[in-house]
C-alpha cells in the first residue's frame, strides 16, 4: 500500500454512484469507487423510479437516457383488503406516474456515466472489511488481501453491510419475493398494489416492465415472514388476485426473494471517518420500501459533507451529514404511525371513504 485516497466508496449501486458523481462535481479527484460485481449485474428490485429519482437523474443529465430505456406507468391502482379499487389520482392524465426500469440496466447507466467522467472504478473487487490499526480506521481490505488506504470510507453496500458497522445496530427488515411473467392480460401502462389483509402493512404488486413483461411480487415484514409463508402468499397473489390476468402467462426464470432494511430513526450513519449511505444506513422509505431516490439523495449529502471536511478538517463537517439526512427525511419517525394505521383492515374503510372508490378487482 502506498497511495492514500481521500475517499474510498464501497458499492457502485445508486448510493455509491451518487457519492462519486457529487464528489467529482465538488472538484475532488483523489477517490476510488469499488464493487464486488462486474456490471451489468442483477439486483432484485421493482425498478420503480419515482419523481424524486427522476429529478436527480435530470441533475446528472441522465434523465433522457433512462427515459428512453424505461416503461411508463400511467395508472397505479391501489386495492384495499376489501377488494376495492381506490380512485386513481391522475386517472385522465397522459403523464406517467412513474418509470420502471430493470436495475441491471439502470445501475449500468449510472456506472457508465461515472466511468465517462474518468473516475477510477474497480469492479470485481470484494471488500472483506475495514482496515483498523491502533483504533484508527485506515482504509479497507479486499478479499485478495489488498490494503487500500483512505482518509474517509463511504459504505454504500446495500442490505448486507453488517461487516462494516463499528457497533451493533438494529434495523427493521422486510423481504420481497418476486418473479417476472410474460404473455399476461394486464392493461398496458398500469400498475396494481394489493393491500391484502395477510400482507399488511406491506403489499403485493404487479409492476409492468414492458407491454409483454410484468414483475409480480409480495413484500412481508419481519417477524411475519418465513420462506414457506412468503412463497405461499406469492402463489396466492398469482392464483387469486391476479388470476384473471395470468391464464396463459409464463413465469420467466424463477421467482426469488431478497431482503430490505429500513429504520424510522436515522442514526449512526457517521461513525469516526466512515459514512453510511443508502440502504447501508437504513435510509429506505419505511412505508413503501422505496430506496433508490433515498440512496441517490443521501449519496449527494454525503459528498457535500466530505467536501467540507476535506477543506476544513473538522469532524463536525462529517457529523453534519447525519443532520442533513435526518432533516431531509424528518417524516420517517411518523411513518410508524402511518404503518400501524394501515395494519388494521378496518381502517381501510376510512381510506376508501376519503379517497373514493373506482370499482372492485374482479376476483
Ligand atoms: C424486492 C424489492 C423491491 C424493491 N423495489 C424498489 C422500487 O421499485 N423502487 C425503489 O426505489 N426501491 C426499491 N427497492 C429498494 C432498493 O432496491 C434499495 O433500497 C436500493 O437498491 C438501495 O441502493 P444502494 O445503492 O444503497 O444499495 P444497492 O443497490 O444494494 O447497491 C449496493 C452495491 O454494493 C455492492 N457491494 C455489496 N457488498 C460489497 C462488498 N463487500 N464489496 C464491494 N461491493 C459490495 C453490491 O454489489 C452492489 O452493487 C426494492 C427492494 C427490494 C428488496
């Protein structure tokens, strides 16, 4: 080890790429972005890109490229535990509610952009852990035993980040079990969210990825899920809720589950010279499970804090990252209440009254 980087970013998903992009914009050049995978790599995700994500992409100059590869969802039907379809907010609008893009493509677009900026990127580099010496974090160690020195370490490794935490922490966990289907009979440009009483406070979904390809999945919260239960609910979603649309459908590949971590109270996302961004810091919407825009935004805030730290060498500048993220997501603690409200089937009658009904799902 000879070179010491200002920053090493572990993980080149949305969070890591957002840090890299914003460090570059702040004029910082002495940093490295590493990922254990060779891109394009798959990531189990709905691939829903909400407005916040699109705003961020516009800032990066990537919105048109992403739009050109995405599928537009114009209607999102929410179905209550009573089978009622809630009134659609922008029912008559031709503007998309959101875009959908497979993460394999989305993350590749982000990383290609980073490479175009000539930012040093190392793929296929699995980071084994932090390099600690005399109670000081000096950098990271790769699986091959390479020591990479850095003043600041950014952990952007998503859900499996435990090895990079200096102290024990508690995150809430959910699991999403999803599969892709072709040859279905769903309406085009339409998404369904199913609030079945067994899935509450989470939901089942059908998100279209193309005219002839949809992603169907179900999310359950810990401690409700077991591998058997989630598979059973996924099968029920397909054979009961979506039965009319799946008569001649084919499952593409296999259905698979993947965990998701979140917190209502963002804390410990700065620890000494380590910053945790995106899902590694539990920065995921606790109600919807949306994590892409949170990864991008927390990545940007981390880069701002790092840039100030490198100019002033004041630890307070790094600590400020946590304050900024908390301010940005000040509604997270309240989401516990929202979720406990949604968890009771009867409360959905109140939601039906206030939002209005559009009809019934043909079961
Ligand atoms: C089933 C499911 C559906 C979802 N649907 C949506 C959705 O529709 N919209 C939405 O906004 N969010 C969704 N999410 C949440 C979203 O996928 C995540 O919150 C988001 O990917 C977090 O981004 P990230 O950059 O923090 O982490 P990740 O995207 O997980 O990226 C982490 C990166 O770190 C790398 N890495 C990990 N460990 C190491 C290591 N030791 N060394 C080097 N590299 C490493 C990985 O290879 C990976 O590239 C969903 C999640 C699940 C589980």
